[in-house]
C-alpha cells in the first residue's frame, strides 16, 4: 500500500475523458476533497475532458459545484445539493438522473448504468490487508469499490483513530441469491468495521489532513418549531391511545430546520429513550444523546455542522457507543424499514388536497436536490409523516395546492401531514375526507377560502372518486408565474 502513495495531481491525471466515477461522502464532510480539487485544476490548465459522476447522496459544493462550473460533469446520477449543479441541470447543460438512494447501490453493482471506471473514496485508515475504513459517511462507497475497475483512496489523517469500529459494512448478495438481511434491532451488528476491497484494484493513495469546514449550526425559526411541536404532540397522543410506548418505534429524521426542530421538541418531551434508524442526521441528535434520550442510532452519514463535529470529536467515545454507520442501501432498505416498524418523518415542497406529495420539483419542472431515501421510508414505514410550512416566500406561495405539479409520493404512502398550522391525520379516510382535513388543519388561512371553494366546485362538477377541475387545478401556480404570487 505504501508504494501506491502518490500526489493528488498524479492521481487526478489518471482520469480520462468520458470516464465514469463513483464516489461517496457527506454534504460537506467525508468526501475526497484533495482529489477532486486536483481534478478541477486540470481544467484551469486548459485541459478539456468530462466525467460521469455517480453518488447516491448529496456531496459538497466543492465537488459538484466546482466541477460543474468548469464544465467537467456531463452526467450526474444520484441526489445532489449544489446550487451551481442544480442550475446547470435545470438548464439541461448536465444530464441528471434522480434515483431512490436505497436502490441505487444495488443497481450500480448489477450494472444497470454500465461500467464504473474508477471509485474514489475518503478513508480514515487502511488495514494491513488493504481494506478501507471509511470516515464519517459510508453511503454507496462499498458498492462502488466492489464493481469499479480501479480505486483511488484519499487517506485523511485528520480523523482520530479512535473512530475506527463505528462502521458496520454489509452488502447483500446479488440476485437471485439474495438472502434476508439479518437486522432485527436497530443496533444489531451484521457486517464488518471496514470495506473489503481487492488491493490489486487500488491504483493510487492520496494523503490528506484537511479538517472539515462546514456551515454553522442551523437556527430554528418560529415556524419550524411550531411544526416540531405539532408532530411531537401528535406522537404523544398516539402514546396515550396505546399505539406506542414512550420509546415509540425507530424514528427516521432527515436534515434541515424542521428536522432539527422535531429533535428539539423531543428533547423537551417525556418521550424516549429513542432508537433512530435513518440515512443522515444533523446536530440535534447530539443534544438528544447528551440528555440520555437515545439508546442507539443507525445512519449512513453524519451531517453535522462545524460546531457539531467539534462536539462529536470532544466526546467521541460516548457518541461512538450509540452510533452505527452503514451503507445507504441498508440505512434506506425497504425490507429493514418494514421489519422495524419505522416512524418516517420527511420533508415536502408541496402537498395537494388529496395528499400527493411533491418533494423535489419547483413548479413541476425545476429539480431541487432529489428524492433521496424518502421513497423507501414513506412506502414501507409503519407511520409516514410529511412536514412542510403552510406557505413560502413571505406568504406568496401556498404549500397546499389543488393538484401537485410533480408527485414523488402518492397519497397511498402518506399517513400524516403537518405544517405550522396543525396536523392532518389521513389514515382511514377517503379522498374527500382527506381533502377536508388537509385544508382545515394544514393550509394557511390566506388560502383556505380558495381551497374550500375549489373542493366544493370539484365535487359539484365531477362526482368521481378524487374530483378535480382540470381547467382550475394549476390556477395557483399560473397566478404565481403571471403575478409573482398565488394570492388573488
């Protein structure tokens, strides 16, 4: 392995025009920053080449954004979060394929997207056998190295060696030999603490010591806290009804203001101790762990802020005992989600009156980030909750609309909708009953009169199961395009 250590520039020179590269990492951590910065510098020297980039999770602007800006990405598969890449995708300058993250690695291994030339991964260590110990995110790295023709490792010495052992790497067998995944409880160890690779595939090892530098901690606004309060009050009522104990069932939470607000409200509640089964997690989990309200957490990546990681490193031993980091296809696995009875809480962009959820496209056309693991969780959870503000852009946009302009989750995968206005429990309701609940409990007061009128007229004109007035269904969106507001 020592003989394979090269400079980042030398490693980047191995990439040729048209190559397909698989990588993984956190949104602003656990990614091979040195390698991709060297790749970008080749463009600065006037070289003209493009790559196809595969990764199931969003990676940092330093990769997606910089490479896009320099014209180096021709095709991008998997979730993304770069504002620069997003603009290029929506302008059709970069081909983008959005896929559920839980199924993505399996499809890579089975060759659904063609060959994989190079896998590039960050590691905190390499074992004596040449196996890879990942850093703070696993995602689809184990699958990339399994099928890639060549492997480049960025070995980052900034991570404390004590972190080794936090990982649980398990890859399901290929079809038709796939066996049940032997995960019965959230903290069951079913794999290995490192990624097995063929050492002969490793063509380069880059040494790095770049410290994580990310965003500041999320500041929760009043609206997000209100959503969090509504969700926790709803769960507490479910406990009172006897649906769950105070420990609930394993929770899935994502990132952002509202997810952090829910963790904040959990901290104030008498619920717990909790188990968390999720793909990625933010700073709020550290508060819950410090308060003794978490007995175990399974995830695929740690997406902490700079301050969050500082806390994590300071008390690593305590947090390490409560965390397992797994491949994303286990973290987002439909089979495991169903078995554990997960309570899934996911964000939405807009919801229509019948409960169809758009979580990825503005005005039905402009993609934001992608669907990530929300599909697997919404369809297979015991309880599927979607959260969003009732309005956006200073009240100009209603998040509750007659018909969603894009649908990622049909009403069949949606049990509960929560906004800062309240909670609509949709279980056991027909479409008209769902519509009434969503309008009265979740819609912003400024738009309720319109939505009530739409529903009333739709029922009058069309006596179908899920009545719509097609000439009116997108009138709010059209008003926004023409006048800059959905009001009026």
